[in-house]
């Protein structure tokens, strides 16, 4: 089969799976998720062995440290990934939720209700936990999903795909010898039809043409979500004939006002920059009020030397994804707001100040998906926002903005009822 035919066939199967998923009850969808979580735990050794092979290959190929970090499925990340599936199962099901009800003078009653998109395509790089996070969110919301990962994580993703598909089919995965624990946990799963096993599919084709085919599958795939670098996202948007929810990059700012607590400011800066510099919500630029600069910047330089951070004064708008940080001074909070809006990526930006009026102005006027007062930008995350896992972060202004969880994976429709009502005039 050609790449086009392969993607077409997968999309057709996904559409059939989506039709069955939308008829499942919340309890049935939760049973599927719990079966997947149990299967992942039982096959942890095989999954991590596949991941170790990917990490070794990435290191041998000289991939950047930030990409290797994103690729590595540590024990802690594996545990968080499994817990994320269980947490999604515990969350309220948004499908069928009545957003509002109105009765009109004409006699009609209108209900605006949430419903699944149908089929979602997710293209991601490096992080294999994205496979499980996004699959869980889509299954909970009654969406079928087609996933395409990067070549650097192909063994990890293939292993995860086998486990998830086996759980959907209610059997043990063909990675290692059959596990009684998996068989037992999956036996209660309602996912027994051939159609529903196609609710989670993995594109093993590494040719970039596969991505173009996904985002051009009009009528079969409803929305695409990229999880990767700016180059990938722009390529998808340029090729797309279907909607794409995305952010291009994460140029996040921390502005330290002259009314800030300096100890708090350093603590927030350290967390925002150093905790995980490869994340899209890590700080890439520090703005300092010019009256505070003579006192605070020497503290920043000492901190940077101690933490291995390289400071720059010419990197406005740069997404480093490393221990590099641009530093600039501004005369006041209004200048800080203008700087962020001009040089940021509308992702996540923070102000550190004890002045309530300045904080309010920053939160109101910075045009970003997430704005923070005396809080690290690292909180822009679906789990931290109480969404369980996240399927991505959007800086768009239509449909979804910021971390995207269960509600953001639904659209809505209007159900209109009456008693023989006809329109007059």
C-alpha cells in the first residue's frame, strides 16, 4: 500500500471506532482506561527496555540533551503516566453535559450539549508518555485517535501501542509472555468489537508524507494536534486541510517588579528556568524593573553561575529549551507588558510583585494563554490544572486556549425540541 492508502485505511477504521465509542457509557469508558493502566504496569519492563533502546540510539546519534531528556521514560515518569490514565478515569465525563438550556417564546427548547469531535490525529516528538496521555483523554471523551511519533521514540511508541491495543481488545499484549494480571483486568473491558480496537492506532511509517496525509484527511479526521517543535508545527499547518490546534513555541517570561520580594523572585525564576528547561512552559526571558536592576541582577548572575545558566542580553523571542536565559530591563510594568506582547509567544508569562494594581494590569493586559502572579510558569500543564493528562497546549484563540484536557476534546451541538412548532415570519 502507498502511504496515502495506509493513512486512508487507518482513518476509515478510526471513523468506525469513533461511531462505537460515542455509544459507550461513562462506566464502560472508565473500564477501558483502568484496563489500560493495569496493562501498562504489567508490561513496564518491556516498555522501559524498548525506551532504553531508543535513548541509547538517540545518544549515539548525538541528539540534543533536551530531546534525550524528553525521550527518557524514567520510573517516575512511567508511574505518573499510569496514574494519569487512572486520574482521567476518575474525572467527570464531559460528553453529554448540558452547557445551557433555553426555552424561546416560539415554544422551542434548546439544549447546548458537549459531544466528541470524532477522530483526532496527534503528531508528537520525543516524549513517549504523550502516546498514553492523549489516548486516555480521547477514549474518555469518545474520540478515536491516530498517533504518529518521532523516529527517535519508535520502539517506545510501538511497545505502548501494542499494550494499549491489547487492552482495548481485552487480551494480553504480544510483547512478552501473556500476563494473567493483564488478562484479568481486560476481561471486564467492554471493548470487544473489532471496530473499537481501532480506537487507538499508531502510524509506524516514518516518512514525513504520512503527516501530510493525516492533516489532509478531510471528512475522516476532524482535528490534528501537533506536540513538538516549531518546525513540525509549521509544516503541519502549511499542509493542513483540517483544523490544527497548536502553539508554535514557548517563549515564556518572568517579570520581576521593583515591588517584588527578591527571595520569592529568585525561587520562582529558578523553578521556571531550571526545573525542566526543555519544557515549553520553562522561562526563556527574565525582565527586571530598571530601579531594581542594580540590586537584583548581581543576585541573578550569582544564581546563574551556581545553577549553570548562561545569560544573554540579545535573545528576545528565542526559545532556548536549555539552560540559557535572556535578560532585559524595563522602566515599568507597562513596558514589561508591551515587551512580553511583542517578543513572547502568547504561551505563559509571570509577574513577581507585591503591588496588587500592577499585578492586575499584567494579568489583564498580557495577551497570553496563561498569566501568573507570584507563580512559576511551569504550572501551565494539564495535570497541574486538574485536567488529568493533557493533549496539548494551545495559543490559538478559537476553540481551545492553554492546556487542553477533556472539555477541549469536545465540540457541541444544539438539540432543539418542541411540540409541532413551526417558524412564523
